[in-house]
C-alpha cells in the first residue's frame, strides 16, 4: 500500500485556493499512491476561525456540502482516495474533523478529541470535540486516525497494532524541529503505535512560520521525512 503525505501550503479562509491545492495534489499523485493525506484543518486553514460562532459557521462545512462533494468528485475522477482535515459544521456545532474519502464517497469522519484546536477561553458551547476514536480497515490494513494533540492528551485511546495517520498543524522553526521536536514527536508516536504517518502543512501566514514537517515514524525513529519549507508529496510504502 502506497500512501502520499502532502506537505502543501494552505491559506486561511481561502477555501477555493485550498481546494485547488488538493486538486493539484491529486493530479500529481494519481497513479502513484493509493491514498493521499493532507494536514489538519487544511480545507479552511488552521487559523481560519475568529471564535465568533455567527462568523465561523459560515466558513465551516457540513459533511453533505457542495465543498465536500467537490473533493469526492476529485477522488472519483482520478481514482485516488483522500484524507484531509477540515472545520466541520453539524447543526449549531463546530468540530475540527478529518474526512476519509474512498472511491468518491465520504466513508469515515473523525472529530478531534483534544481541545487544542480552539481558543477555549474565548469559545462557547458551539465549539465541540468528538468522543470516539476511528479505526478502519483499508486495503487489508488497520488504520487509526488522530489529530494533533489527541495523541498527547489522550494517549491510552490511541494505542494500536495498526497504522496511525496523524494530521497536524505545527509551526515550529527549523531549529526547533531539528533540535527538539523531531525526536519528541517520534517518541510520542511510539507510545501509541509502531508505525505512524504524520502530515503537516505549510503556512506563510503563521508566525514564526509554518514550514511543514511530515514524517514516517517506525519504532520511534524517523524512517522518512519531507523537506522543510518546500511543497512536496512524500510517498511511503506501508
């Protein structure tokens, strides 16, 4: 099974641009991978919310929305399955979620369990977290989803013998990555699973600078990693 980790730029509150990035990634990866993965909240951008519900509900999307359908159409057209993070709306509730698209259909929807996606001192009850871990079988492989702080705050819930796919958004500097966080995240990954794919995005709108940082961790070590600060698709065989 071949999986692509898309270290691509997003723009906050620019869904059309971010959709075009997904489309570009799909075209580039078509025929090369079975599954293409993007980072946390990629569709709207990690810093797309202002923590005022009436404004934020307009940028969030529902599972059956036209925006979601457009991603499903890309999956079907190019014969490529997808995982990507997005801000989800269900009725009057907002979530940081992760969609799994298989053969042009939304097959699984995971909602982040940890609260670090939001400014929780500013938010009200409209901003929610999920309760359930999502683990599914894909091409004979057991896959579990986690989003960013989930594997730090709720470690016991994510222990698995299968593969973890871990969309995040982290904006460490190059020095911080190389001196501290590469090792920290590899070791944290091992506390949950022997094999973990972590996907991070690039953002030029975030201080001190979102330079990416996507990895294939095996047994707490870096097996493969994407180049920092450069858009790329890291293809791994798992």
